[in-house]
């Protein structure tokens, strides 16, 4: 009870404490766009850590972790509420449970009055455990890696340089490590030395990476146009949108562009069934002198099922380059275990029919410019951009549509992810949407020109620098995850050995036995 008093009597009660944990878990959302208070990410976890370490029991600490995880998931995905309705609370409760072991580890390592050794271990174990949570929930079937803590640093130059070393994973690790160090610094006076040492080490690592990791070596340029038509709803919406895309693309004639990019679902009918649409887009390619990358969301004419496909069209029509989206949005584009969860379509806007998946990633050739297309939330997956870069992509291109969430934070959050993919791979990235936010980033992750916001209906040309070096992240992959899993494995083995170690059964003597002048135990007097 001693540890709970410092938070006041109400937090000793289960329900108020659970609410406080959920609120503490929700705080990091302020570091993501649209608030984009990137600096807040480095302190946002401190209240959650303080609450879990003060738990009266390990079970209560695990519950604090779970409730905090629910708050985090609801806050980061709050914009899904109009689509998923009550189902979002079930998803948050299921995925929030991933943080229960994290809360337990906070209590195990920082509870009570931890020794400097335990505090030092916490500075390594707790960030590793957080990465393990992000790894599990990054699985496409669980919703993908939206809301990774490291992605809050998308606009911070030194952090983007670190992303080229270890991806967004390394940023998440460092952000959590700083939070743990600050929590120890504030609440554990006896362990302030390792906390300060951790902060100094983090600053030194960031500075070293900033000076050691080479900047992208720009060796060319490309002029890429993004066409954003705006919101068109209703039965006539697809046709009106296509006409607007045509009109905006015609405005690019004579502007010496190398590529024109339309957003996700920019073409609502299969081009095999509608060769007239293919001819109209080919005419636009001839007028602009550039290939046009469109996205077709329709039932395919050459095989069963609905696909979302990036299709490159040149002056003579489709070039044959086509990429079918591989990682689909759960409930938005398919319903997992539809026989069991199909009822979700009756309480929200879940997919009435499952989209089909593509088989492999594709690099396209647009007149010598090699494109690596990604569709919608595939831009949230670090590994997909890395594989396209390994396959020779010059430019990463994300095609998206977030009109359903137009008045939420989702469009800006989505646009910010492209900065991380660019920095990780050393390749520029184009994020083209139907309704905003559209954005373009250079090979260092820096933003090129202004965003096209959610109120814009326009075509904008970007002068994009090209680079072809190999970043450490592309070369070595998700090594921070491997390190984190190794740390947790060592912890598990250590705890297991400690649990198996035989314990003393008899009481220990209160004082050591007396010794003689010859350093041998004195014999008892008979």
C-alpha cells in the first residue's frame, strides 16, 4: 500500500486506477500528427511507467499494462470509430493485452526501491519488450504497424538519420529508453546514475549516427507530378473523379514531367473491361510525355475476384507492369475469419466482399525511372520499402485514399509515414492520394515542397532528387528487433535459472559464529 499512496487514495481502487492507466496509455497520441508534438513522445510514457511500478501486486501491474494498451490503441486508431463502431473497442481490448507483460516487467524491474542493477536492466529490457509488442501487432492480420512510437519522429532530422541505420524500430527503442530513464530519474533517487548515463548514451549515439552515417549521395533528378482530384461521393462520384483527374493531368502538358501519379482507387473499373478508359489515359501520357501510374480498384477481367492494382500506362496503353496489393486492411478490405466475424459488416463499414491479394512485389520501369509501388497502408510496413529498394527501385510510390477519414488525423498520419520509408531506404518517396494529404520526401526523409491538404483539388509537380546508395537499414534489415528478442531471451533464461536455484530451507543464524584467533569457528562450550 505504501507505493499507491503517492498517487492518492482513488488510484487504490480498481476502476479509477484502470481509467488512469487507459488515460496514461493514450497520452502518446499527441506526438503523432495532427498535433505532431514530436518532443512529447520522449515523456509521454512516464506516467504509465510510474503507475505500473507503483502497483501493489504484479497482477495489478499487468492490468495497468493492459488498460494502458487499450488506451493507446483507442487513441491512435480513434479515427476508425465511425467505420468500426463498437468493434473498435473489442479490437483495442484484444491488442491492448499485448502490453500486459510490459506492465509486469515495469513492476518487476522498477517496483519498490530498485537497485542500480535492476534500474540499469530496465533501461534495456523495457524498450526491448516494447519492440516485441510492436513486432507482434505489426503483423498484417492484426492491423499492421500503424502507430509505431518511432514514427512520431518523422520530421526530426537526426532521428531520420537514425532511421537509415535501424529503421523505425531503432527510433521506437530509443524513445522508450528515454522515457524509462526519465521515469527512473524522477521516481527512483537511488538509481539516478544509470538513468543519467542512459540519457547521455542516447544523446551520444544520436550524435554519432548523425555525423557518421553519410547523407544520400544525390546522382540525378526526376520531375514527378501528383494528381489529387478531391472528394467525389455518390453514384456518379467515380465518373466525376476520373474526369477531374483527366483535366488536372492535361494541365501538366509542356511541364517536362517524368511521371504522373494518381491516387488509390483512381480508376473504378478494370481496364480490360473498359479499353476506352485505357485509351483516354494513354492519350494523357502522350500529351504530358510521361507514364501515368494509376490504381484500379475493380473486379479483374482476366481472373476471379476484386483486386487493388497499381497499373502503369504509357503512350501506347498499359505497359504490362502491374502490382496487385499484397497486404490488405483487416475489415476494410477483407474480414478475417469471415465465417466467425462476418457480423462486423452489420455494425460497421466492414468489407462486404474480400479483396484478393497479390503474390509478389513489383518494380516497374517508367522510361528508365524504376518505381516501387505500394498501396494504401502498405506504406506503414518498413520491410516492403526495403525489399523494393533491394530490387532496384529508384523511387518509392505510395497510392492512398483516406476520404472516409477526411476530417480526422488519419490523412496527416498516413502522409508522415512516407518520410520514414524514404529515410530508411535512401530513396525518395511519393505519397499520392485522392483527397489529401499528398506529400513527397527526398532520400533523406526531408519534405519536398508543400503538402496537398485535404481541401485541395490540384496537380503539383515536384523536383525529386534521386540517390542510389545502400543504407545500413537496407543492408542489415530489422536488426534492432533481433537485439530486442535476444535481450528478452537472456532475461527469460536468467529468470528461469534463478527460479530453479535451490533455496535454503532452514532459518539463517542471526549472527555469524564466533571465530578463534586461528580463524576457525569456536567450539561450543559443553
